[in-house]
């Protein structure tokens, strides 16, 4: 029987006690396969304290407790730690716990602590860390114009996702980056339109529709209900166009498009009729969607 000990520590569980501060686990050992780090002029204990104050600091290493030299690893730059005899005097400390620091899992086997990024976004989804947790986003382009029903079917059926909301400016900007890329490669298809739209999460509240609008507290993003499960109560990523949302003036304007202006290349958010693949006047085509899903 081989002497192998496996310890699985799933740091995901620390989310349950997310008000706890971070903690550092100290191992007698040194990093391996981890060429990316930042050298700092700190002794080991100061270096550990420094790491505790930096959200994205993952681990620190010092080969000699007496000197002011340490190596700082961010995100999941530390691949593994090889344990060494205490007398070697080398130490590596890695971070566990705390809100949001559930970025890896670690397995100890045969004296090697192995770190693996986890949870991760599948395929070409990009991870965003929201107050309610991690969320993966993909901007999809469809090769024909689509209404929001088809957009939802694609996101749910193909990716097991949900149309994504826009939590904050980072997410708004990421969508702009992806949409700009698609527009760059589809000039011929899109040049006939004044704007192209990508469907996002949000459906107009029944209390904020054209007949009820003026009587209620309907003012911008709060005119909509969202079923994106990690979106905050008051998301700040819906950067409305001038005069938008204008649903009280337009019957059935219950869905939301991320609209990219083809002449200015400036994006904004706009409410629009859910069932249309292209606007009544033909100037605004709906060509894609923003899909979101949990990491796994
Ligand atoms: C580490 O450095 C800090 C700040 O310079 C100092 O207060 C502390 O005594 C040092 N600790 C050791 C073990 O050298
Ligand atoms: C660490 O884990 C990864 C993925 O689980 C594996 O591919 C790799 O071989 C492991 N490395 C060590 C040093 O055990
Ligand atoms: C695009 O931007 C220009 C300049 O701001 C504006 O006049 C035009 O109405 C915009 N088009 C759309 C479809 O929003
Ligand atoms: C609507 O929101 C805007 C910006 O947040 C604010 O300036 C305005 O006073 C609000 N209007 C009403 C009627 O609440
Ligand atoms: C959306 O488009 C699909 C596919 O073209 C169509 O079957 C469906 O009826 C449309 N939905 C609405 C609400 O118009």
C-alpha cells in the first residue's frame, strides 16, 4: 500500500462564513512551477500581513526568516508547494477563507500541495466577481436577426445559462469590447443599420408599463425585474441612452437591448419590444445576446 495522504480542502465552503477575515496557512516548504511573483523587501511575518491586506494576494514565500526578502504570488500564480524539513527554514504561507477568496482548491499528496484554479468559467465565458458571487459572461452573436425569445433559447439551451444582467461598469465595458470585436468583423452585414442590439436580462414590471408608469416609482433600471440570479438589487451596469428607458411612451417596450451605435461606436442601454428581430423602421437589428452562467 502506498503511503499517500489526500486532503481536499474546498475553500468554497468559506463563503458561508464570509464575514471572517482571511487566514494564512503556513507550510515548511517552497514553491515549484511558479515563475510569476513579485519580490518584496519584507521579512516573512510582514509579508504575511501584507498578503492579508491585498484582496488578490494568494501566497508568500521566504527562504530565510531573518532577511527582508519575500516573494508574493497573486491570484492563482502559485502552482504547488514542495514540503521540506523544518530545519531548512523555508516557509510558504497561502491564503484561505474570506469573502471572495474562493479562487482555488488545494490537494496535498506525497508532500506536494497542489493548487488548481477553481471554480472556473466554461469555454470562452469570462468571470466577474459580484457581491452575490462569481458569474460567467459570454457575449454571443447570431448569424441572423433574433427576438429575445430566440436569444433566451440559445443561452439556456446551448449554454445552460440565463440572459445576463449588467452588474457594473466593468461588465458594461466587457460587453462593449466583445460587441466592438463582432462589429469589426461584420461591417458588411451591419452597415445597413443605425444600431445593432444584444439582448440582456430585464423585463418591464407590470407596475411600470405604459398605463401605470407615471403613477409608480418607475425611474430607470428600477422599471425592470431581473432573474439573473447573482445580479444585485440595484445594478449600476445599465448605462441608459439619453432619454432611455422610454417605455412609458412606447407600448410593449418591455425588454432591454445593449445597443451599439454604428455611426459613433458608442454603446448604451435601451428598452425595446421583446418580439422583434429588427425594429419596426428597420434601423435597429437585434443580432445577439449576453449570456450568463455560474462557474463550475
Ligand atoms: C519584521 O519586520 C517588521 C517591520 O520591519 C519588524 O517590526 C519585525 O520585528 C520583523 N520581524 C522579524 C521576525 O524579524
Ligand atoms: C496538480 O494538479 C493538476 C490538476 O489537478 C495535475 O495536472 C498536476 O499534475 C498536479 N501537479 C502535481 C505536482 O501534483
Ligand atoms: C447614434 O449617435 C448619433 C450621435 O449621437 C445620434 O444622432 C443617433 O441618433 C444615434 N443612433 C441611434 C440608433 O441611437
Ligand atoms: C430619477 O432618477 C434620476 C437619476 O437617478 C433623478 O435625478 C431623478 O430625480 C429621479 N426622478 C424621479 C421622479 O424620481
Ligand atoms: C421570436 O422568433 C421566433 C423565431 O423566429 C418565433 O418563432 C417567435 O414567434 C418569435 N416570438 C415572438 C414573441 O414574436
